C-alpha cells in the first residue's frame, strides 16, 4: 500500500513524519511506500527577492526522506506548484495511494476553526481515505496528540453505503487495532430506517465481525445531533482515531460545510479518518 503525506514543512506537519510510533502504525496496516508532497502556491515565483522555495523545500524533504527510509519505507518526494488540496488529490490518484495523511493543529480558542485550510479542503474533496492527524497547539515543538494512530477506533455509522465502505477499512486497520467502539446516532433529520432494521442488532453484527479478528468491541446507540453525539462518545472513550464515511445519506458528491463529517473533523480532540464514496458508484 502507498500513502501520501502532505506537508507544508511547518513544525506541525513534521510531527507525524518524525514520530516513530506513528510510522510504526502505518507499517502495521500495510503501508510500504510513502510519497511526501509539498505544494508551492501558484502566486509565489522563484525570481521573487529572497525566495528559494523549491530549494528550501527540497532540502527539508530530503531530511524527512532519511527519517522515513530509516523506518523501513520506500520514499518518493514531490515538490509541485498549484492549489494544495488539488495537487495532493491529483498525486494520490496518479500513484494509486490508499491513504492521504495531513497534520492539523488541535483545538483553538475559535470553535470550528481548528483545522487549516488545506486539511479542511482535503476533507471536502479527498479521493482516497484521509487521515487528519491532530497535532498539539501552543508550542514551538509540537507532538501528535494520539501517537498510536489506529489502536482504539471509534467507528460512526448511519448504515449508509459510504458508512459501510468506511467499515471495510478495518480489513487493514485491524492489524493495528486493539479496541473499537461502534456508534449509531438516531436523529429525526435522517431518513427512517426500515421497520425491521434494529440499529442495536446491526451494530452487534458488525461487532461480531471485529471480535472475530481479536478486536475488543463495544456498541452504542445515541440520540441527538450526530456530530455532537459522536464527539461526546469520543470524550467518553478517548479513541486514537474516529473512523467515518465522508458522505452519508446525502446525494451530494462533495462534503458540504456544516455536514456531520466536517463537523467531526473540525471539532474532534484526536485523529479523524475520513473514507470518501467509491468514485465509480
């Protein structure tokens, strides 16, 4: 499997790259090749006074390459120009990546303003599963908040097709997962499930599948606002990652502002893994 690691060379984006535990977790789920991607904005030109973006970034990426290669991965580095999320998505498609990783600072004083523009735009448009890796705020030498990326998974489902697609990620995450919490939130805004559909029974079926892989699993059916309840479950169980489909019952292809998925990405305390719809569907 291949992974894209998007970096702007800031201290925050370096945290995952230089954290041995995070790299070990990526290896456990089957990542063998990592593509480092940094994007120079289109409005920055090499001839501008004092600007040597390509050279500076290439030198920084070389340092990162050494760290990742020492951890046992094959590495490719890409310095490109354009709009960050579009170029990252394009490279992910070109190389056939199975995962895109982007670092994002943790909670800020501004509610719903806790992720940078690149992470937010990737959450809306990603073409492959996206791991938003939460990084400490308020320090010059930040670290990741949840080093064991997939050790304790909170999986949120509305039983939609895309939620089922997100559950399929356990086929490789299970190699690094010890615990899982499966949660469904009932809300009047959602389309009604068939009368014969029992959310607790459906969660129990999923739990049985995970327990067959040796994952300790619990289930919960909550009622209320989906994003609020998912985040309340995060506070209760402190997972290392929230796993969720980036589109539920909505027919819209793109993740819209204010949607459950974007709320979760923006407000979560820890890591979030978004699984987009199958583009062929």
